[in-house]
C-alpha cells in the first residue's frame, strides 16, 4: 500500500487511474481473504456468533456518526476560532 501511495505522487498527471483502482481492489481482496473468517469458521467457532442484520446496520451507523464527528469537529473548531475559512 505505501508503494501505491508513493507512486501516485511520482507519476505524470495524465497517467490513467485504472491501474491503481485494480491494485487497490486486488490488495483489498488479499487482505480480506487472509484476515476475515469464513462463514463456516464462524459456525465452528465457540467464541463467535452471528448477529442480526439490524444490529449490524445500527452499529455501522453509530460508527459512521462517530467518524463524522471525529473528522468534522476539528474543522468546526478551527472555523469557530477563525483559523480556517470556508
């Protein structure tokens, strides 16, 4: 991943985007195949269990709201004190 980020800076501006998209997709597939549990592994596990889709949805929304607060709050504070103008 760091090599992808560094190479973006060094390439010319008219370089096509699709090689980087493919590289990110392949790296995400590799990471998910290596570190995420399969459904059968969860079924066989004594420490993991399935949860309802509603629970997953609400936890995901809670994390989204928390992320927005963490990312936007510093900008609001900087705007409030006049350090950053919109």
